[in-house]
């Protein structure tokens, strides 16, 4: 097949029209609901999904739920309000901090961080990052923990597995409480909960099972991240959202999705993934993207490994027939 730098370019008007028809049919036809509940974070994915739902159903049939907590960036709520004002849908703010305290989210997380940095307290911020670029190595074997003091000074150490698992398990309570909150608002209105994950997140496992992975429909789960950006421009998503660096908005210290999980910028990752799926040779992909064959091979291996390793996240509960 032909593989070029524009292989992932879409006709955003055509794609938006098709997605809006599908959203309308799924919500009103299949699910027998009349509106859409969308968790909005001021990020590109939730903004595109909210815009598609408003276009498909009308803005009065969409509600955006903002769910800040102790570690949230103020930018998230501010940008979400900008989006809602532009598109004309209502918003509800549900601060989930007290619920997370009740679940022990912060306490359990901080216990694990102190296993690595005993001096850690409320004056510090923290984040987990991957230690490298997937073009330079085949897989990530470990994660690093970084803490930052009030003066902006940081320390980084490799995380022992036990501490890493506890931090992730505690932090995942955030996504699961958000899912619970969205379904409250969905059931309150008899509306559908619409997921906001893209293909990168869905297929490589960058989501929490029964957390942000929990939804009645997932309209952009087949779209690469760079295609979501193309849709955002067509749908009139505010520039400040489009230009915002995609983050996890999970840890108290800001960490990008590239740093935490993907290990590569979205353009190169998506293009390499598309090439891999369409059996483009490493030599051909390397020539188009200005990489070496070895880098392409490492990227192919890494993406395949993530898809296989996270298959359990996409599985329905196992049953005994």
C-alpha cells in the first residue's frame, strides 16, 4: 500500500457527519436514551466528544460534568467552561475530593510514595514518568517517581514494583469515582454516558477498567489522536484547548501523556502504528518518517506488546457456560 506523511489525514466534515449519525442512532435507537452525559476536562478528547454530541443531539441534550479534585489543574475547569459556553451546553461541577478522601486515595498513594521518598509530605508534588523513548528501546521495564518541592526542585528515583502498584491502584480510584459520578447524572436524566477515549488510549490500554473505560458508547475509540485533533479544528473546539499539552491530570505534578505512558509524540506514534497495521515495511516507514529501520522495528514491537499486554482491560467479564 502507499504510505505517506498524510496517510492519517481525514475529511473532518465527512467523519463528523458520520459520527453524529452514529451517535444519534446509538443513543436514541439502540440505548433508548434522549441525551448525552460527557465528563469534560478541558482536554482535546472530551472536547471533541462533547462537540460531536452537541452537533448530533443539540446542545440542550448534552450536559458536561466537571469533576475536579485536590490534584486537578485549574486549567481543566476553566477550559471546560470555555468549551461549554462556546457550544451552548450546560455544565455541572462535582468536586470529588471528599469522596476520594473517604476511599483512601490520597492516603494510600502517599504511603507508597514515602516508601521511595521518606521526606514526602503535603508540601511536595509528585508524578510517575517513563524513563525513555520507545524508538530507543523496545519496552519500558520500570517507572520513575519524581517529587517536586515548593521551590521547584525535583528528585527522581526508580520505583520498586510494590510502590508503583500501590500508587497506580490508589490513583485509579479517581477515574472510578468519576465513572460513578457520570452514571449518577446519566441515570438522573435517563441519558447515555459517552466515553471520551481515542484509539491510542483504548487499544494500548491507557485507561482504567470500569473507570474512564466505563461508558455506554465510545464514539472516537477508533480514531488516532492526530485524527482527533483534525476533528477538533473542524468542530470549532477553542484554540486554547487544541494547543494544550495532553496531560493525565491525575498526579499533583503535571505530567504529559507522552511522559507517563506513550513514550513518543503522537504524530510519529500514530503513523508508525498505522504503518504496522497495514504491513508497511520498516524500511518504507523509516524513509517516510525520517527514522532508522531499527527505530521503526522497536516502535512496532512496543506498540504490539502494549496491545497484547492490556487485552484484559478490553475484555468483558469471563463467564462459565
